[in-house]
């Protein structure tokens, strides 16, 4: 598929896809005419990258852990630095706090809606 279709399907922009390519997060094939060709699996990969970025992980860490996300129990990095491990631990703790906050907010909004709908 071409960059425009990938952008549409992953709900992002071609410019952002080019940035992911520059950062080494995705690698399109090149056709004979030099155009980028994106494989189907990249739709999910781009969504995964966006989720990790939204969670606060920097692209340099995402690039290191992307191969592990396909099969985390079978791939391990022998060169994982203490800084990388500390960053991942910190980020998972931060994600957990964010999930708890979002869950509380979601539950409060549901309760509010239940009350408001009950008054109608």
C-alpha cells in the first residue's frame, strides 16, 4: 500500500509516517520506481507506536523494544542498558497511575450519566 493509505488506515499523517521511518521505527519496501510500499502489518505497528508514544515512551526506547513486542517471552536484548530498564520500569509505573486515574474518571462519568439519565 502507499503512504496515503497507511496514513488513512492508521489514522495518522504521511508526515508522521516519514518521521517514524527516519527514526527507524518502520521500514517500507521500495518499489522499482522508488516509491515507498508499506506492508499490511505496518497498520498495526503504527498504531502500536502511537500508543507507546501516547504513553510517554521516547522513540529511542520504542525502537529498542519494538522487536520484543511481537513475542515478548522469546526475544530478549543482551545489550539492555540499566538506563533502558530503569526507563521502562518508570514508564510502566507511570502508565499504571494513568490507567488508575482514567478508570476513576470513567467511573465518575458513568455514575453521572446514570444519575442524569435517571432524571429524564
